[in-house]
C-alpha cells in the first residue's frame, strides 16, 4: 500500500494523505477519519527512509509568490484552485505558495501585493496581471524570475509564459459561427477588456475566419463586470437586430442573464471558459458552445514549472500552450489535470 493508493481509495490528493500521516496542517475531519480507516485496514507503514529524505529536502525552503487578478472573476478562481493543487503536490519538496489576489483593473492593489511578496523573500513569481510601465518596472526590480500565467507580459526577467492560444480560440469560435449562422448575420462581441492582449487576439482570430457576409455590429467592453454586461446586452437586444453574441472574456454571467430574459430562441451565443452559469446555459441550449482554455491545468502547470526551475535547475520552455477545447451540450469533459487530481 502506497500513499498514492490510499489517496485513490479516499478520493483525495497525495498531499492530503501525507498531512494526515504526519499530522501536519488542516484536513477536513471526516476526510481525515476516512484516511485513517484506510491506513488501519490495509496496515500501511510509512517509509522511514523516504520520510527522512523528505525532511532533509525541507532544510531548503522555496517560496513561490503569486499575484493573480482574480477578484470577481470566476475563471481565475479555477486557476487559483490549480495553483493550490500544484503547491500541495510538491509540498514535500519544500515548496510553499504565497498567494495574493487583486482586482485586474486596480494597479495599486498589484503594487502593494508585490511589495508584500518582496518582504516575504519569495524565490520566484507567478503573475497573471495586466501591467503598465510602473508595474513592469516594479516587477523587473524585484530581482527574481517570473512565470507569466494566462496573460503574457513583456519582462526582462520572464522565463516562461503559460497560457492558451488566444488566436486559435477566436478562430474556433468563428468556425462554429460559420456553421450555425446564415449569410448576412449580425454579430455583437462582448469584450472583457480591450487592454487584454489575449482578447485582442481572439477578436483578430474571429475576424480572420468568419464568413465575410457577416457584420460585426458592435464590439462592447464590459470591464469584466456582470452588471455592465447585463446592461449592454439588454440595450443591444432592444435596439439592434443581433443573431449572435460572442463573449470573449469574463462578465458573461450578466450578459447571459439578459439573453435568457429575452427568450429569443433564434439568438445564438458563443462564450469562453466554463463556469456554472455557462454549463447551465449549455445544457438548456442558450449557449451553443464555449471555447475553454483550462485554467485549472494552467495553474497546476505553473507550479510544476516553478518547481522544475527552483529545485531541478531545468531550463523551461519559453512558451507552454494549453490547448483549447470546444465544449458543446453533450461534451463537457474534465481536462487531464482534473482527472489526475481526482485520482490523487
């Protein structure tokens, strides 16, 4: 019996089992009891040599600092789940995660988070931020290597970008639009932020592939805000003939609410990413498809790469792209890392 096998039987991660075995950290009491029962039932005995080696490795601690634009943003909540799962996976290697969540459009919050992480003497940074000149200067003066996550950043000290192929995301959306719309259809794009380079590339990819008889009536910015998205979509439906809404970023819950209230069976919708609202709208047919970029997997992979850089001194690829998936009503499938996490 191994820790991995115990984790599989308890439907949890190896890191959680390790915390129970070594009585370290918080674990849900019911889950802890389940793990202890499995250990007793199968007569598991910790590998003393392995434990000794694990403790030895912890003589050197490595701190990963992460600043993520996650507030009021469901996509980044999934990304953070991946970060936490990745940190738990490498717990016995002396890896710890110090996470700072900030608002994407609040530069002062990001500057404060970086100052706090500098005081914590972190060894590497994982950043998912929209940066300007002041933030870029602050990050480069920080003095540690940076992994850019989901949002690429032009930095001298960046060693890797982990994200999705935004251009491909837009092209995939256009391919679906070409299949479901008639010639001379009207399209409204709801963009989270025109400052987000990835969303600019989605627009570019869509326009490159879309049927040339289509008309993009409007490109509206909702600033990743559900209330603004609701208002914009409501006004667009009331004032213009729209055949397809294409949501390119967050703030889509409000927009989807407005479309649902309108109850026009002929109106088509394409979204990005996957949350409870999108899944519900896929299942009831309100959303035709969603182009998903697997934030959980991106989060796990960023910790894995930080581990490789810090402990293994391995050179990382300059770019790691997590492939997009197209989710339809009958094809909402968990991605690879989600499966691995469920299996421990």
